[in-house]
């Protein structure tokens, strides 16, 4: 194998399965998750682990895994967030499309807080929300508006969201060239 960027870093595995562009990827609990229009593929870090495909109703643009290993969130088109927690699956609409602009309705960025109790989302509607996850599985979280930017009708994607290590600060970044 050819070394990548830094000395000592090499390509460990190549995973195959997707038939469309891959828009999202994340590590969780010894596995690799990747998302596209075909849903989510789960691969093991070991080649002995069989690949598993999860079908989703819409294209997956972002994936986040909680640090406690218990939750996985998917950001999809149609403004939807899907949360897997234990055996439950709950989905909700994070953002509503603007009139005449159904193309501005994707959840492009997700991040769990360090304590895994909150979820930060950003989309191409230019809005970031923080979601307080419910203690009981299957309940839709409460949301708090974090940031809105851009002029109506223009592209104003929030492409990246993050929590500080202590969970007390959040960050968004996007097309407006502002962090």
C-alpha cells in the first residue's frame, strides 16, 4: 500500500457497495458508516465484518455518531433528521422549504454534543438548530434556533457544525465565508 500524506499513514481498507455519490461518512463503535441516495452502508473496521445496507426514504447528506456509541443521526433531503437510538428510529423535519425553493431543504451537517444529549444541525436553508434529545427513546427532540444567515433566495448553506470539547460552545461555517 502507498503511504498517504504523512509517513506511517496507509490505506487500511477500501469499502465497496454504494451505487451513487457518497455524501457522508462517520466512525462509530468499530464500524464505518457512509451515506448516499442508496441509504447508509455499515462496514466493519475488520474485513471479517459483513457489510450491511440500511435503506432510507431519502438521500443521506450527513451522518453523526454519539460519543456514547448509542445514537446515530442522519441528515437527509426533504429537511429530515433521522435518529437511531437503541432499537428505536425517530425522524422529524428540521427545516421547511421556502416557497418555490424545494432544492433548499437538505440537512448538510450534524454533530452530537460531547455528552450525547444534544444534536446540532445545519442545512442549505441557512439555519442551524440545536436539538435537546429526549431521555426516552422515540420522542422528537426540542429545538433551539442557533443561527440564520443569507438573503432570501440566495445559496446560504451551513456546511459544517461543531461543539467545543466541553460542549459549551458551538460553531457553524458555510457559504457566507463566516465561522
